[in-house]
């Protein structure tokens, strides 16, 4: 039986405490009203001359756009004035030709009328320009972005660790259905990691409910008036999707998915533990059938989940590859976590039957799914970028322009690094190499989730600061505490699994 060391338990509690403090700090320091935002924008504008901050650059860009618009309006006015002068000249020519002073008076009156019309046009154009760049509207938009920042940080970390445990659960179910002979010695490790799923599901569901109750603005389609044609916030595209993207249906779907996943996790572990004390393989056969049914439910619910919980942050955009892309990201994260927990337990003298061949197989999955993730990343990006359809390519333009470093950095962390490190067969058997590569992969896929979510919630106001780091620390501490507590509840070897002897002697 595994014993949860006091040092690791204390470490996890410290992480949670630091995380709570940092999350609280993030919410407390977020601006509360437009006046604070206006002060911030004025400060950014004054600091822009010294090149401070991306937000100041964005503000300057907006001012430049406004200036360009104003210049265009001036050009229109001058063109109209020029036309008026031409007409005046023509009128004067006709006056000279006819030598009629009455016509001069009329021409002058016509010219005055033209000038008045031109002046009205200019006034209208300037009114439109000023309306299009309403400082109050801009400040309110920035206020929502900055208030979204701590919520978004919490959301990214929450969904990352939730789906990481789901990746482990899916991998476990696949091993059951495939009747794999190499992996049964790792089943209790997988079950320990998936023990985090119920806790994560409750926290995440609460966050979703708070979103629906308008505690934040991270889901734009949940905004007030977006589906009402009479509202100034009306969005025709979102309104067209209202039959699917509405809070009651959305939260019911979330409840069904989370409940289904947790039910499978509960009964599969129950059957596995019962098998240890059984005299036949009945419980194993139950798990086989249960796992087969779960995988069907999982692949459907996972795709819909990715649309509901991630892609709907950008409700004008869609991709038919997105469900697979999200799956690859959390699936490789889950397998990597299995490898890291296994290596840790092995270093503490547990898992006596786990050998370098088991570690090598886990590393092969880490390598293979990293390549699979890259294939999906490139396929989605290349096709949309090459087609250059405005409503689709905008998704990537936003990320390349505003999230350039994390966007391309994720490719380096999730593909280039694992490729160079794990392509070597001998390296796949070295624990320190797996730990190094696994740490980079997990950080890289957190950045991947960050890239998927943040542009739709905070725009150019992103920064990996206290709320982001604190959210990671809190959920990491909670994850460690729950997982390693669960590992103490049962023996680390599924001794009556039909393939356990094959797994014990797995070598190649």
C-alpha cells in the first residue's frame, strides 16, 4: 500500500494556499469601473512614447486608425468643395458669356447652398467617425476584458486539469477494450489520477453556472441582448445559433457529460477492485463491456464539449477538426501525467513490477500523440490560412498578431522539443529524460489551452501574471493532494487482472 508522504502533502497544501491568495489578488486588483479603465488608458497613452506595453500600442493603433478615418473625411470634404468650386467656375463662365448680373447673384446663392451642403456632409461624416470611436464604449470594452482576466485564468487552469484527468480515463478505457497485456501494472496509477475527475467536475460545473449567471463576460454569446434584434448588442450570427447556444441547453449538456464520465470512472474502478477478491473474471468482463460503451459516449461528448466549452469563446468561428485537436492536446497530457506519476512512485520504492519497458511504452505514446497533435494543428491552420476566407482566417490572424509568442511557442514545446528528445529509443528508457520532456509537454499544452481561450475573452489584454500562475498552482496542488490520497486507498497492483502476469513480465 502506498503512503502519502508528509512532505508531498505539505507541498500540495502550500501550492493550494499560494494559489488561493494569488487568485484572490487577481480578482481584487481587477478594475471595478470605467473611471479606473479611463485612468489606465490615459496612463498607457502617455507611456506609449517610451514604448511601454502592448496595450498602449493597441491604443495608439486605434488612435492612428481614427486619425486616418478623419483624414479620409477631410479628403471627402475637400473633394466636394473642389466640385463646388468647379461648378462655381462654370457658373461664372456662363455669367461672363451672357453678361447677366442676375445670373451672378444666382450663382453665388447656388455656391453658398453647395458650401452649406458640403459643411453638413462634413459634420455628418465627423459625427460618424466620432461615434465609431466612442471613448466610453472603448473603455467599457477594455473594462470587460480586464475583469475577464482573472476569470479566464481560473477557467484555463480548471479545464486543463479536468481534461488531463479525462485523458487518463480515456487511455485507461482504451487499454481495457484493447485487452492490452503490457499496461495492467499501471491500472491503479491511472485510477488514482482519475480520482481527481469528480472534484474537478464539481469546480468546473460551478464556474459554468457562474458564467451563466453573468458573474463575468467570458462567453460573449451569454451577453445580454445579443439575440434580441431590438438591442444595440444584437449579433445576427450568434442569434442564428441561439437554438444551440443558449444557457439552459448548454448547462444541461455539461451536466450530462460530466455525470457520464464520472459514472464510468466510479463503476470501472469498483469492478477493478472487486476483481481482486473474485474467483472468476466476471468483473473484468463487466469492465470490458462498460469501457466499450463509454468510449462511444466519450468520443461524441468530447467533440460537443470542445465546441461548448472552448470553441464558443469565438462564436463566429468554427472548425470541423477542433474536437480532434482538443482531444489530442489533453490525451497526450494525460499519458504524460501517467508517466510522471509512475516514475515518482517507482523512485519511492513502489511499483516493483514496472520496468523500463513500461516506461518506454508510455514514452512512445507521448512521442506518437505529440506528432498526432502537430498533424492536427498544421491541418487546421494550413487549410484555413490557405483558403483565406475572412470569417475563418480571422481566428488565426488574431493569434498570430496578438499572441505570437505563445502561439508559435506551443508548437516548439509540443512538437519540436518532444521530437528531438523522444525520437531516440534509448532516451525513452531514461527517467530523467521522460521527466524533462513531460514537464515541457504539460506546460506546452497549458499554453495551447491558453491560446484557445484567452483571445476570445481578454483580447490583447493578455499577460501571464499573478492570476494565471496562481490558478496553475492552486489546481496543481489540489491535483497532487487528491491523486496521491486516492493512491493510498487500494493496493497499487491489480492482482487478479487476467493479463497481470503478462504485464509483470513485459520486456522487449
